[in-house]
C-alpha cells in the first residue's frame, strides 16, 4: 500500500507498507543530479554525496557508519543524472535511528575543509579506477557521443579539472540552492506505518531550506548521420557500446520499447545473446539496456569481444535491428517477453530496497506512484505491430552512436555498417 503526504513546505513523505517484512528501507531523495550542473561544476552532486558521509556537528564520519552498521543495518548513496539518494536499511524497530542519521547528514553536515580536500582525492581515484575498466570507460565515451556538449553527456563523477576548481563555497552554495524542500522526499518501505513515518519526519522538515525543484538544460539533438567515437588503448578485448536515441519516460512508446528490448538483448534467450554468443561464440557477454530521462532516452547494446571479430559482430547486431524493423515478433516471442518483464516487476516488489527505489523514482519522475499492476496492464496491451512500429521509429542511422575502447586506431570503416540499417 502506497501513501504520500506533502507537507506545508513542499517536502513529500511516502511509504510502502509491507507489514510482513522484518526490516525497513529509508531513502532521502533529492531531485537533482548531474544534468542539473553547470559545466564548471560538473560532478558537484556526486561530490556533495560523498561529503555528506564525512561528519556532522553531531556525528563524525565513523559515528555515522557505526550508527547504522552497529544495529545490523546498511548505509549507502548514489547519484544519477536526475536524482540523488541517501538510503539505509535495518530492522523495522530501528526506523527512527535510520531517519535521524540520514537527515542529520543532509541537514547538518560540516563540509570541513580537510574533508573536502581528502574526498576530492578519493573521487579522483574513483575516476582513475573507472578509466582502468574498459567496460565502464566505453559507457562514459558513449554518453559524450550520444549527448555531446550538454550536461546529460558529462560524467556523473565530474573530471579532475572540475573537481580541482571546486571550493567549499561552491559546494555549500549548490547545496543551499538545490537541496531544498520542494525537491526532497523521504521514502520508507517495509514494516512501517505511514502515520509513524510522517510524525517522525515532521520534526526535521522545518530545518530544510524552502524552495522549488531546480530546472535543467533540455537535450539538444543535431545528428544527421551515425557517430563513432574511439578511445585507443592496449586491451585484450574490444569493448563496444552502440547507443540508440529513443524516447523519454513520458512517451507512450516506452512500453513497447521495454518489451522490444527484452526480445532484442535483455536476457539469455534474447536474439542478440542467441545469435552472437550461443550460435557463433563471438562474445562472452552481450546485452541491451534502455534508459529513460525526463525529455530523452536511449537503448544501449554492449559487448566485449576480440577486435578481429568486431566487423562481423557489429554486422550481426545491425542485422538483428533490421529484423525488428522489417517484421513483427511472433506471438510466442512477445508472450515470453511480456511474461519475463512481468516476472521481473513482481520479484522486485519483494524487496524493501526495491520498493523504496520504486517509490522514489516514480515520485521524482512522474509526480505520483504508478502501481506495478497498472504498468503490467499497459504492457499487456502492447501488440507485435506496435513493437515493429517502435523499431521503425528508433532504429535509424541518424539515431545510432557507437563508442569503442580497443587497440584499434580508427573506426571509420565501421560507418558503412551503421548506415546499412
């Protein structure tokens, strides 16, 4: 059962009551992420996320973790393009303690200069770690190719240059202006009553800076033909990421796209996995993933393979995209995809963390909580011809973007393969 209450200052309190559970997951969500950042402050949201763990006036960094882990709980956070979340999980009788830790971090962190200096170096090491992981590096390269010269294409972590240029005043100003009551919500999922959560949260609400959710720069698109970006380095494999610009989270075509992705590459019975791994042994891992934003979206096909097999594999990927454009999936294939997605939705509802994420993402993304059964009902209405129609809308050369991290020195010879779609 989902319940949402908006307080006078705009702060929203939401609960997913799961009385059969032992634990409770609590998340403090803020509707701001990397695409809300000006270029000179690229990475500021992720920097703030780190610093909120580094001590408040009431707790040191060690005491923050001990307050949660010392009662058998778990504490973490993440920053995405459009939101930031600080979350904790423990036994349901520890709800008040979890809430106090999370809101103490948000409302009363010290941002000590020495901690800022240390955490700046920690994030630089995080960036270096990602650069040593070709699978991650190729995704970063793809983002800059899909969304060039705009916030959605910049790294969530920022860069060493932007981190070095950020001072304490930059961080505090951004926090004060963006982490405000109208962009914040507190979500609790598990063995918790809405009334209890609401009363507990009210005592903290007055300390939030009043304000409305910030705005971001809309996506700009100017792409007449496929784009290819190549990063040359000595690797055993060629890591590829083929990104296809699709639609936003508000577009009705997203339901057909979700099922089409399952058919194309989401699991081991998908077309790409069967053709490229099972039939030909060209890659250990190949998969596709859709992402939806407020005003844009993409579908990304990722694989790691021998550079000698790149042209053959890319040709097979384009062939599978073309198949979806030319013919609707069979009734049996559509049924299996629908059952798979429905099953994943159902299984996800069993976890307090998943429920907390569901509520947070729905409220920040749509302004309300769409129950899972409503989504499943809409998926049941998707027809095979709708899937073909969506493929025809999105699988076009001018929507394709290819990123490669490999020993290759040039990727120009791959353009004709993408244009063949």
